[in-house]
């Protein structure tokens, strides 16, 4: 399907003539070209003659199986999207349809608006896939993310986020705790047409399971003891902006079906109410969990996983972004100094070497905490390595039961290790920058400090 097509070729496969006629009238009125097929054989023949951009396929075609038809159509027209139409809208049917190659399913009976919305989703999804394929073909060197990053993995994440942002596609951000998934969610919102509208965040990991539904959807007056008035939830607060569902993998199983309804039908119901409400918010979700494993373990609904997993952006851990550490640390340090009402501080090269040598299991959150501690403890304008937590200096305290003094030889060996790491890092930065001033800016230190370190280590 063309990335810019607004009018597409649609193949309608249904053995009920009234359904075929209704779909044709709706889609032709919207400007699409429609071909009708009452049987599986007719559908495959039509796709062979003229591959469609989109196929609407009934799950049951008399004696034929709509899932088999879907597989056959995907072979004849690999670029076509398939939407299953079914009067038997069960979870098992939906999952089976998507495994057969369908991108969506449309429960019968459906209104013209629901039909057009399903077609619009298919067009948007195909357009996005086309753009992402082109992005991968161009390679990371052709992308220009808004954030400055030297990490190939993070540049790719930023580039995909930039491509996804202008669309309506649901986005799933996958990454370890503390990698900055919330930062990337705000980046997507800021680049989207909804940037001037609300960005509302719900973190399921910090909410009591008994309160999640109320926080998400709100409640009606009298829904429970103490509910003296109606209350809007986060979905309603998001309006036509972006709803960021953080740690969606922690969502209780009993609420997952209600989130699925929000994603599929754009509807939700307040706690204690019976009247469905519409939502036009764009959904961005994030999790540190492996949702495939959660599905296999029975803790996460498979159909909800498919709905969330339209576009997945992998947010790399900090240990895969070592080239970004100097600029990240300098930026975080400047922000912390402003918040602490301190004069600007600089990182001593040995401090930066210690940061570069650490594996950062806590990712960005651990980096921020380490630098905040150092800023609070610092007596001057230079952040020295002794201000860092013990584990960053390679001297994590031993458990109390086996606590012993650090021997002089061990301390000397540790100092040599840090100096060696510092020398290698400074040499690498000097090699990448044409002048001492440019290298000093990259390191976040004064040129005079870098000059002394360069002389000490015999670097040119």
C-alpha cells in the first residue's frame, strides 16, 4: 500500500450479499475502489488479477474458513492488509485472526462509522510500516533525531519515535527500568499534532490494584461509599491529547479487558456507571516486562498484547549508550545545579572515567541519583570522583558480617584501574575532536583541566 494513499483498492469477501452491498456503498462513497467476492475461490482469483491494498474477509464463508482465505490472500498479495469481519467476536477468534496474518478485526454487526474507522486504521498502519521500512533501508546515518545522541541504538529509537509521532498508531515502549521511557513518550507527544493538548500519565506500578480502574476511567456518583460526586479519570483528562500508560505490564488481569475495549472501540465506562463514553486520546504505553513471556504465563491477555504491539520502540539501557554518557552527565549536572541553586559545576576527568566504567544496572535513574548526591556533597565547583557512591568507584562496601579494611595494595590497584580507564577515555575523545577546546566541551571540563590531564598521560 502506498505510504501516501488516501484512496485504496479494497477486496470484500463475504457470502452475505447485503453485507457486501453495504460495505461497497460506504467505501465507494469514501472514494475507495471496491471489488466483491462471495466465495474463497473468487477472492483468491480477484487478488491474483488485481492485488488489493486491503481485504475485508468474513471469518465464515459457508463451508470455507476465512482464516485459510486470509493466508491465501497474503500469499497472492503480500503487501495487502487484512481485516477480519466476524459475528463471533471472541478472544480466541481475534488472536487466531492476527496469527493468520490479519492486522485487525471488525465485529458484526458494525456501523458505517466503525467500518470506515477500521479501514482508516489499516491505511495508517500500512503507511507507517512503509515509512519504517524506508527508514531501515536508509540506515541510521540518514536519520536526524531531535535529541543529540552518539549511540546507534538510541538514535534508532529516536528515529522510529519521530516517524511514529505524527500518526495515530498505538506505540509500545519496551526497555529496562530507568531507561527514560517516559522521556521518549514526552518526545513522541511533543512531535505529534497533539502537542498543544494534554499529556496525561498513568503509572500502573505505583497504583493499588483496587484503585487502578477508578483512576483510569473515573467513577459515577454513588459508585461506592464516599463517592458523593462523579469524578473523571485519566482517560477523560487526556481528552484529545496523549494518554501515556506507564508500566502497562503491571495492569491487573481484571482491568485488561476494559483497556482492550478502549483501544478497540475508543469507549470506556466509569466505575458504577452503565453509559459508555468516547475517548479520542492517542495511546502510548511502556513496560519493562517481556509481554510475550507474560502472555505465555497467563498474566497478560494475548489480544491486548497484539493491540498494544502495533509499533514497538526498544529503549536501550545506559550500558549500550556509553558514548552518550559525557553529554548526558553534563546536561544532568547543569540541571541539578540550577535546581539546587548552585553555581555551575564541572566533572573531573577521573569522575567521568568512573562513570564510563560503570555498568549502570539502574540506568538513567541511577545516573541522576549518583550526580544529585555528588552535587549535594560537593564543597566546590569541581565534581571529583570521591563524591560518587562507592559502587561507582569500584569499592562497593562488603556485607557487615565480612567487613574488613581496604588494603593499601588493593586501593593502589583500584586507583590504577581508574586512571587507565580515564586515560583511554580521554584519548578516545581527543581523537574524535579537532581541538582541545572541542574535546573539553565534550568531556564537560575546562580546557585547562584537560590540558593538565593530557600532559600527565602523555597524550597528543
